[in-house]
């Protein structure tokens, strides 16, 4: 039987940051990135389709672009979280606009919580995250060992 209830992941000093925004929030995120480009330039940035392109064009920062959210970009970022390649995410979603790919959005937010990824869903939280002491330090996060959880559930069913 597996022993550890949690697995520890280390977030290095250079963070891998996912930048995602719905159409009604893209300008806010692009403006925020432009205002904070002196900090962001020290980190690896990625984002979904148009958002990544707009940020790169406006700020000059390199931003790895994935597909547009409705075309699988949310799922691509979710996969990178699972693979340990994204440390935190700024996802400005529009609470006043229905999204055709809402299940993908919920899946992305869910996987970020499962893997204990800090998430900013508004600019105030993004400001707090970017100005946290952890932005310049190594940080260890604990993630539930789901393999053990599943194995324990199977054992209880016997």
C-alpha cells in the first residue's frame, strides 16, 4: 500500500505562468501584463490563442501560445498543469457572459485546484500574487496523492 498522503512539488524562482482571458476580459489582462512586464519578463509565460498573441504584441514579452480556448486551449493548459509545467494561472473569466466552452473552463479550474495551482480570477488577486514574496522564492506545494486515495478506496470496498 502507498504510504504518502501528499506529494510535494517545488515551484522554482522562475515561474511558469498561464495567462487566459475570455473575450470581454482580454483588454484588462493585456493592460495588466503591459503594466507588469518588468516582473513578468523574468518568468515563462504561456496562454491560450488570441490572448497569448495580444499580450506578446502589446508587451513584447515572449508568450507561448496554445489553441484558442474553445478549440482546446483550456485543455492544453490543463494538461500542462498535470504535467507540472505550469506553476500558477491568471484566468480572467467573464462572469456576465455565457461561454460555449463552459465545461472546458470548469475542467481547467478544477484541475488547477486538484494540483494546488494558485489561480487569480480577477486583477486584484493577480496583483497580490505578483507582489507576493513567493514570486522571488522557491515554493513547495503539497498535492494529495490521488494514487493512494484511489488505492485506499479500493481496499475499503473489499
